[in-house]
C-alpha cells in the first residue's frame, strides 16, 4: 500500500454532502466511502438515501460470505460431506496432530484453522511465513530459536523455513493461521512514532532451553508447494545452543496492543494494522471507547472495498456491527459488493460508549477463493442479514 495521491482534484463537491467525512451526515442520508488502495488512496463519499446493503436478492457468485469455523472442530466427525471437504482442504501436513484446514486463499496468502495436538514430529514451512493467532488454547511452541509459552490472544510470527512444533496444553485448541507467501513484518507507524500500538520491547522471542536429546529417530516434515517431505535425524533436531540476529520467532499478545482512537472521528480500519505482507495486511480490532462527539459516526461506514477483499475472524466480545456473528466465525466481503453496519448497529452504537470486540482482519489485494471446507461451513443466508 502507498500513501501517494496521484490526483490534485480533491475536493470536488456536488449536491448535499458532509464537509468532513464520517461526521454530521446530512439528515436521512447514508454515507458510502468509495476509495482506492484500502483507506489510503483517492476517495469520494456518496450520500445515499438508502443503505446500499438493502438488496432483496443477489443472483451470481459475488456475495458477502460468512463461515462458522467452529464446525471444523466440533462437527468434523458428524458429517461425511464435511469430513471429505476438510480432507480436500487440508493443505500440506495431514497428520492428525497437525492438520491446517485452509478456508480462503489466493497466491499471496492462505487462511487456515489449526487445532493441534502434541506433535510427535517437527514441521517446517518452506512456502511462506506462518502467522498464528491463538483464538483458543495455550501451550509450548518449540522452535529452532528455543521455546515459547503461548496463550489465548497471542500472535506468533514464524519466519519461512523455521522448524517448529506445538505441544499444546489440555483443552480446546483453535488457532487462526495466516500463511503469507512473502515476509510478514510490522508496519511503520509513521506520525504515531515507533512506540505506538505496541512498543517493540513488548515483543517476546523464544528462550534457549537445555537441550534434551531423546533416543530414537526424529522427523521434520517440510512443506514445499503443499507437498510434505519427511527428513529423519538420529538426534533431536532443535539443537541450537544460541542465536543472534533480527530474523526469529516473535510473540505479542493482543492485551499488549494499545489501539489508536479519536474521540471526534471514526478512524479507518487501517490504523489498526498489526502486520504487513506483500499484497495483504493484518489488522486487529480491540476493545476501545467509541467516538464521544455526538456528530461523529461510531460504526464502520458503508463501502464496497474497490481494491481489497476483506476477511474478519471474530474472536471475542460482542461484534456490534454484525448481527448473528459469534466467536470462531469469519466474514468475507469480496471486492465489488457493498458491506457496512447491520441495521440495528447504528442506533445501538448510540446507546453504548465502548466496544469489547477482539477480531482479526485480513485484507488482500487480490481476489480470494473459498476452499471446499469453507463452502461446507458457510452460513448461506449471510448476504440477507442486512434486511
Ligand atoms: Fe470493511
């Protein structure tokens, strides 16, 4: 993404409009943002007489979609169709203890749900960087760089080519895996300065532990082009006694991310950017106060995301702007068709002074494609939920 503007034409104005976007909307109008490059590029605001999501029918493949990923874990054994879909969508490792289930992908990024058990083997992704969000569960992650204890709300970035395995605690485990086929980095904070959102000193890295070689053979399962190669060693392969440098496994918990807000202006989702890859961005929506100014909008504006597909994974709290969405569910709003707050959300937002939501958004420059597993857990009437 770039912040360059290529046109000096702004502002052109016609008819009834608000001078400040997202503030003091003309009575009876619904504001739609029509913008390029996510929320960075050229932009217009249209003041409509109806919410653009008040359709009565959509005929064709382009629809807002919603998937209930809880079914990947909780209903997997009940349905033969779902079991077959899960099998065909498990990219790479299909071992029972580590079987990522892909639900949306393009050539820049693949989104999976992972529910690991203690792994008897090690795993290495040669295809891309692995960014985990721990939605549910906790445990120990063993890596080339040492060990890391993780818990709910952690983001863990694992650079491409790193050998690792999960040793989860007892209890349900549900991790969102954002597999990026480019380096995943922390964005520049620009005018906010390097310590905003979270101080780099809040990042944890693995600790070298006492090497424990266990007798027998040890396997590393390496994924390259979604095929697994198993390499066997006669020793425990995580044998580094130390490391140095700036490429390593990193952990930050959402509790340590301090969201940026304005009491007078509804900031675009891009201010919540947590990680950047090439052609995709990861944002984190966290508990925060609503705008205080009574003329400022408190819910996301309507838009049709001209340049990005938008995916949101809902983790915790009340997702006030989306009716019928619960924890462990995903929405996908593809480029070209509108989305915005649900009808109840606008009046509801006026009765509350803060949101307690925790959600992870992945915006992708190129079109995403759902896998058979996603189709199997789709909430089919989501497109009609704005009625
Ligand atoms: Fe959006």
